[in-house]
C-alpha cells in the first residue's frame, strides 16, 4: 500500500485524541489495543466506501484542541474518501464550538464535560460495519460478539500495515454478499449479514445520506433491512453514520444513568431532558455511557475506575 502525504484537520471546539483512545479501550465493540500507539495517536484499518478497498489511517494530535494530522495508507484514489471517513469516525466533521453551551444550560452535562474533557463519540468505521456488528451481537454476549467480528476481519478481510502495525480491516460488503454462508455465525445471522452487505452496495447505508435525512426517516429506512430493529437502527445511525443529534430510545443503560442523574423514572422526562442537549444529543449520551462503563466495567470486563461519582 502507498502512504499519502499528511492531511491536517482543523478542530472546532474541544477535542482530545487521547480521550478518544481511552474511549476505544473501554468499549469492547471498538476495542483495539493494538491500534493505540503513543499518547495522542490512533490507528484504523477499514474498507473505505465507495470503492470498499482497505485503507489504513494514523491520526495524531500534539495536544488537546490542536489540529489532528492524518496519514493514509492505501490506493491513492481512496485517500480523499479515507480522510472523509476518518473525520466522521472521530466526530471532527461536526462544529463542536457550541458544545460547552449545553453544559452551561445543564449542570449534569457540565459535570460530565469536566470529567471527560475533549471526548467526542468515536464511531464505527461505517454504518455498514455498525449494522454488521448489531447482527453479529444479537442474543450473545458482547465480548463473544467482539471476538467473532475480529475473527471475521482476520479470516475474510485484509491485514493492513498501518505504519508498522498490522491491523485487520473488516471485509467489505462485496465479500460478504458473494458468500454462500458467512462463517462463525448461524444461518439466520449469515443471511442477515449478506443482506446488510447488499444494502451497503446499493447505497442504503451511505453515512452522508442517512445524516441528511430527518432522524425518524433515516431510522425507518434502516429498519427495512432484515434483522435491523429499533435498537440496531439507532446504533447504526448514531454510532455508524455518527449522527451528532439523536437520542437513543432503546438504550437501557443510558436511560438508567439518566434516571439516576436527574432523579426521575418517567421515560417522557428523559426525552424532554435530552431535547435540551440539542444539537449534540448523541455526544451527551456517549458521555453518560462512558461514565457508566468507567464505573462498572460491565462491557469491557475491566476494573472500574476509582473516582467518586459525579455530583448531580
């Protein structure tokens, strides 16, 4: 693979790449300890639409709020697409200059922002990969699903040399769509994974298209894909397409955190509260989920952080 010249991305609003690395370490679906390098550095390998050829990306940042520098390994014709995807993955394609204002309106959010400064959502590499994750993970433990996803990447995908680190890129949709049977999963999941692949090839999982649609319309579009229900559709839109302003209605752990923080058990209250986080509802939801994971380790299985609970 050829390595492109460095691309520098401006940062609008608080952003800390080191916080992104810690986020990845804490959540099993995206956990890639081998992708972390020096502090302020992350590596990714993924099939880059629209060609779906594998690319490698190294992101580096000298310090919080500094520009982010990207280097891309891949076919020269895929460089622009890889940079565009990397901006989305790191939530750098959103103007974050107004995020602090959400904390000024809401002291609960302000405490989360102080605890996790510069943290933005780190998305799946694509809505396609996010949708595949939801299919793989249906009715099995998260750790088991993560292992299957990694094995599929190593067996069917491509190993990419990302500046000296070999990372597996998940197989592109043309690979899954061409299979008679996807290995390591049951027949129902195999059929659904191939259906997700066909949807991706048909352009139904394009992140820009999904984000340009009204949220409910985008979710309805995703739910037309066999195997994608309400929870999977929200994850695919919010964590795959990286829509910055959606409230997960099917995320139990998030709702439990919010209920405790705001002293309410009324689901209608949660939606009303989240409305005040606009246009960064996804970002705030990720902060809540990060605090929960850091304190419980329920997803990664790691030892919880030893910090006092945030005051509310």
